[in-house]
C-alpha cells in the first residue's frame, strides 16, 4: 500500500515510517501542510496519516482541501489535540479515524490495517481466495496452509489483485501501487512481475488473466 505520512516531528515520522515499511508498505513523508497538499493534489495514495498541528498549513485545512477535490482516500488523523471538539471537527471534515498522541506503534498499525480493509470492503486482514490465503498483517501467502515464497514486490502485486478480485487492475494502478521501487516504475517491469507470479502460482490453479488493452484480473473464487 502507498501511504503518505504528514508529520513535522521528524523522529516520530521516521519511527512510523520504519514500522510501516517493515510491513512492506511504501511510504512517502511530508513535513508541512503545504507539502502534503501538493502531494495529495498530484498523486494517488492508499492511505494518509495526517497530523493536524502542521506548519504553514493546518492539518484540518489539508483535510478540507482533500475532500473538496472529492478524494476518497482514507485519512487517519494524528494529533495531540484531545478535546471532543477537535475530534468532531476532524471527523466532520472527512477524517476516517482519529488517534491521539502519544500512541503505540502496534495500535497505529492495527488502525492502518482496519482502514485499508474498510476501504477495500474486506472483513478481516486475511484474504481467502479458494485454497489461497493472504495474511496482510503478517505479509504471508499460503496455499493449503503451505507458504508460497514471493518477493516483496510480487507479494504487493498479488495483494492488489486479490483485494480487487473480480475487477480489472490496470498496469498504471500496479505501477502506482509499487511506487518507490526504482525497478518497478514501468509497464515492462509490471509485465515481468505478473509473469513471475503466474509461474509461482501455476501449481495453485490461480489464473491471472490479461484483459487486453486494460490490465489484469483475478476472477472471484468460483467465478
């Protein structure tokens, strides 16, 4: 998942980024409200962690502008403001969840997983597709309980396809999902990853279909 961390406390931002990268998320950081607004206006993210007390442009204003652009990206507001009025203001402007500082990293990671599940209409942190099981929290793929060995990039691609099973995923969406890996920023690289996945998943019977001129598709189990 592509996650934007908007936080001016460098130590906190780096700690959060390190924890999320450990879970194979791709992280971009912004240290001010105006930088965050610029990134959000020109880039697609899967989730935003937004501090409300930002320099140069307040976090609530960043959130207001984001929703004015009709973006539906999930936003987890991070703030030292603990009053009910502040929480209500953030939620009314379109925040999806609210976490007060200081917080534990494991709680933040759990809320991140919950927001990603909610955004993709998933009931749990596991995706089950026939006999294939993807544990998004543990970053593991298994078939009939046996691990399927994939690289981090391959796992990211199959995660995106499984989260959107039954729907076409374009090559550009995969490129965006893998943004931050230098060798994953081209159509040719995407085709290589899909080719490798097909080989590694061949024994499972899972078929990654090519939809000509559009992208790739894993049909719903039983479909």
